[in-house]
C-alpha cells in the first residue's frame, strides 16, 4: 500500500470535464488525519501506521484511549485506523496527512459500512423469485418456500439464503478514479458511488487493481476491441 487516508462521505454531485461531459462524483472529506502510532516489526510483529480522524471532546473518551492519544501530542481523535504502507519509515508520530496525498487520476479502493435496511425477506435480500399470484398460492407469495431435504440431512444447511438483516456491513468498491482534489478544503471527488450514508466514515487507499495504460496502436484496440475486430 502506497497511499491511504480516513475520510467522511459528504454526498454526491456532478462536475463537468473539459469536453462538457457530466461526471457523477462522490465528495469525500479526506483528513486531516494525524499519525497516532507507528507499529514496528520488532515490537508488534508487523509494520503499520495508525491514523486518527475527526476531533472529539476529551470527556467522550476513557482514560486508556486518552493515554494512547496523548502519546501523539494533543491530537484527540474519534476514529482510528491502521494502514500497512510499503514504507512506514516516511511517517512520524504526530504527522498530519491531508487530502493532497492523492492526486487527480489516481485509482482508489473505498471501504465503508453500507446503509442498514433492517429485516428483509429473501426477495429483497437475495433477489429470489416469488410464488405465482394464483392457483392456490395463498398468502405465501413472497415466502422462501421449501428449505431442502426432509429426511437426510434433516436440517437447513449452513449458508442457506434466508430472511435476515440487510445491509450495515463492510463493503469495498474497487478501482474508482479520483476526479478532483481540493487540498485547501481537504476534499476528494471520486467518480461513482461509494458505500454508506452521508456522514459515514470511509477509508481510501490506492487500488489493488493493475491500471496499465496501453500506448500506440494497442491503445485503440484495448479501449474498444469490438470496433477493432470489425475493422479486420
């Protein structure tokens, strides 16, 4: 991992590129984050950087939390997150990390907690089909129906798609490109939607995907292989 930061989802909007095309973006308040701890191979068994985000009143933290944060100076932060950078030696405890860590054109993976939708049935939760509305289906149109074998193994197998809590789980959207970075306002505009409600905490890091740009005649083929094959 080369780049990472903690942020807060502000909401969605749209901007226009140089050609006048509309780009739907999600605006993220990224940082400022403070390095609260450096974990090393000698002490913890691995190298990592712990960041803190969003100021909080001291009375809302307990004594162990305050003791931990005081080691990083006067930075009292609400949210903490570890990132395993390729080179952790470039950080020091107390350093401030801002949105300018990322630049326009970077590709990022965004992780957040999706919106909770409460208790849901199999049709809404798993996109299951429903029973017919006639021929004696009765009031069971949206029920899950048969659960499986009745004699062997005489139980519902683990992993069966059943009704239950929908949403409110960690989701990662990969390979989103950074459209704009405002270093003064600590804002990053990312193309597309990201998980979570407005005000939700998200984690940005450089994508694990390999975005290699083809050059020369191969670029046209890679962008639209169907047209390239039609020319042949």
